[in-house]
């Protein structure tokens, strides 16, 4: 089967606990240390097998093959990709069975990043994630004062809309945010604005 590595934890003797997001499950697996093993890291897409053992509640990860991306040697893209992927582990923690939306979202994103700026591509994918989970607030009411936002708008964690005056943080033109939320487009955003959105995403999905 295939999946994306969303978390790695080192345990005794350089063994690893590896969390993998597949089309329908999130697997927590055990990988024994060995010189013949292929290198793995957070963000890698892999083909793999699982071996169950009556003595352990965690299946063993084996026969791992890395499925590379065209941009794997682009350090900027890989850095952004890995930071985004790592956010899925706490977001989906304690979940075992999931819809294929998440796997397909990452598949599409990895393809879009071939030609697109990584932060812009990730921002658009994140909007789709919020929309899918019912957390995209297109009523444009301020989280803090609960009044409608009619002009300048600011965003906090999870892209929750607030009045810029309520948070004293960076403001955006409401038209731009509506374009992002409703049309899933980010072309009108300056690079500086995209960097700001990126920092919000890094606070957590």
C-alpha cells in the first residue's frame, strides 16, 4: 500500500515509530533499525507492507520503497512540504480510519508544487481542507466581537476572520479574502501576504 509519513519518533537502539497517512487509515508502525533499510523521513510518500505480530500491538513496517517527487531536491519546496505534512499528525491524532480526502489532497498538492510556489500551493490546499472540515467561515463575522466584517479583515489561527482593529494585526482587503475563501484563488496576494498566511498555517491546522 501507499502512504505519506506524517510523524517519526526515535525509540531504543535507533528503531522508529512511524505514523503513515494512507487513503483510508492512519497507521502507527514500528521500524527496526538496519543498514539495509532505505532512508525515510517526514513527508516522504512510500510504498510499504505491514507485518503483524501476536507479541506486539504495533505492526512492523517493512519492504519500504520511497516514491519520489520531481522537486525532492529543491530545498525550499521540501522544507515547506515537510513543515506542512508535520501538522497533520497532531491534527489527526487518535484517528485511525479517515476519508480519502486527506490522501488525495496531498497527492494533488505534491503535483501542483512541481510548477507552483510551495507556499501559495499549500495555502490553497489548506483552504480546501478547512472547507472540507466545515471550518471555513465565509459569513465574515469577527471571532472576537461577533460583528460583521465589512472592510479590512485580519486572520488568526485556522484562518478565523477577525476585525483588524480587534487584534491590531495585519489587515487584508476583504475582497482578497473572499477571493481566497470562495474561489480558492491566491493570485492577487503579494508574496509578503502569502508569507503571513503561511505563518498562520504553521500555528496548527
